[in-house]
């Protein structure tokens, strides 16, 4: 019997290029190296065909009819869709490619390109995607743990993270030292940490996750 992990989509290279011969070349290169691949002629085809949340990276031609590669990058960024992008450029597009890197692209491949070099960059993009997913999963786990705290435990946690000792916390919250110690032990257990340093790290990551969450 297969487990749930076996049913997860494999990291896929989503190639977006209006040149059919280039799409065919990319498909051959990916399939020859055991990499799942899907190809699209336009940015809108990709938007319509991509299943939100599926792993992988976009191999994106900078110059496309209709919505350009840079415009697709901006479209995804504004919607907080975090899939790594590798741009493919011609000789005259290096300055635009640099702008793409500043916009968060993993790297760019300049035509004509060497196959090994291109595959190495795509592998780097896959690794970036895996890192993003680990970070997101960790943030979701921390949010769940934090949600299990009572309001008083959250107050104590914020005080601990602020570097305050039990005596100061007790005075500021108007409770006894023994009560502070009780809440401290409980929140550390619920947050699954063994030290103040770990707790501070978790609260910082929670804050970053909230700050980067999509706005309605």
C-alpha cells in the first residue's frame, strides 16, 4: 500500500516560451534527465494550467507575447504565489534579467545555453522551492502551537521574549511569581521548546509568517 507521500505531486519544471521548437527542446532535456515537465506558449496558458501549490519552478522566457515574463513574475508576486522562477534571456536582455533577479528570480539562463549549466540552475530552483515549503510548513506548525496558548500564556511568552525575568513579569501582569513559573512551564511545553532562545526564535518566525501572509 502506498503512503500519502507517494501521492504528492513531483517537483515539475513549468516551461513558458512562445517558440514551439524551444519548448520541444526543453521537454527533451527535462525528460532525458528524469525531470517532470509541462510546457506553455504564453503566460496566460501557465496561469490557467498551473495548480496552485504544486511544487517545482518556472522556466520563463523573458519576452512573451501578451503578458511578458516580468509581468508574470509581478502577477505571481502580488498574489503571494511562491514558486521559484528561472528566466531565459537573449543577449540583449541581461539588464532586464538583473531586474528579474532583484524581483526574486532564482537565476537566469542566457541563450544559447549549455545543458549541464541549465540543469544545475533548475536544480537550484527546485531546492529553493523545497526550502520555501519547509519554512511554510514550519510556520503553519508554529501557528497551531501558538493558537493552543491561553491569553495569559501569550502575555508571559511575549514578556519572556522581551528579556524580562519572572519577578518583572509578575509585577507587570499583577500575578505571583509562582503563577508566572506555572504559565512559563505550560507555554514552553505547548510550544515544544526547551529554552528561551528557542521560544524567541519561534515568536520571531511567527511574526515573519504573519507579515508575509497574503492580504485580503
